[in-house]
């Protein structure tokens, strides 16, 4: 919850502007579990370093082989390969579930995340202009995908 709220309050990695509560995160976790989707945690002696998950890309049945992932790393742990490790583990989990495509929605100005995804074989497939509004400005969203 602390990692996600930091991302909400200080970055455009999530197009949300209200902190989440423990009850919200518990419901989110329960929904992931009910859907059979993984929630992976990176941790060490200092606590949780980051987390990653995926879920349905869209709710209609014909999209059932496509998933959208989300990875967030604690601010003081970024740049240490944790995000990369989480994405690789999510790709492996998705392959084990016979998924075909993994999609990431990334703020167009987040060059670090876009570069990481490209280094893992993701390709940019869409650029949506001014679809979010946060911190007093319009935000562009890019979609990147990788076949599994």
C-alpha cells in the first residue's frame, strides 16, 4: 500500500490521484486471487521492494489470452533490476497460464519504464494523446506489448 500510494502521489505511473486504503488493497488482492492472477512480491530484510501482477486486458471472452501487467518498485530501490526481475517472473507466470500477449500501459514521459520494456522485447503499439490529467497537465499513454 505504501509503494502504491507513493506512486499515486509522486508520479504519473498510475493515472490516479487519490491514495488507496488498506480495505481497497485487500479487495484488489482478493480480486486478483479470485481471478487466478499472480501477485508477486520482491522483498529483503528491509521489507517489500516492489510488486507486480497482471490481469485481464479487457473483460470480453475473446481477449482471454491477453493480459495487462503492472509493476511498481519502492522509490529508494529503483534502478536495481527489481522491476526487470518482476516483469520476467510475470512473463513466466503468464506463459504457464497459456497467455499469448502481455500489454503494459505506460505514461509517455516515463522513458525509464519504456526503455526497460523495450529491452525485454516489448514493442510500442499505440500512443494515446491527452487521455489522462494529473498534476495540472494532460498526459499521454503508450501501450507496449510482447508476445509470450
